[in-house]
C-alpha cells in the first residue's frame, strides 16, 4: 500500500518536474537525504 502511494507520488513529481526542473532537483536532493538517513 505504502509503496504504491509512494510511486504515485514520485510519478506526479516527475511529470511536474518536466515543467519545473528545479522541483526535480529538490526532489532528488531530498530523496538522497532520505536514502542516507534510512541507510544509516
């Protein structure tokens, strides 16, 4: 359930990012930060 909602959110951000590259950049940075936090 959670994964599906997350993927849907990612899809929305990606399609939105086509019009807003800065948004994608911010999302990528947030994603990397989350990845580091969950990895440690």
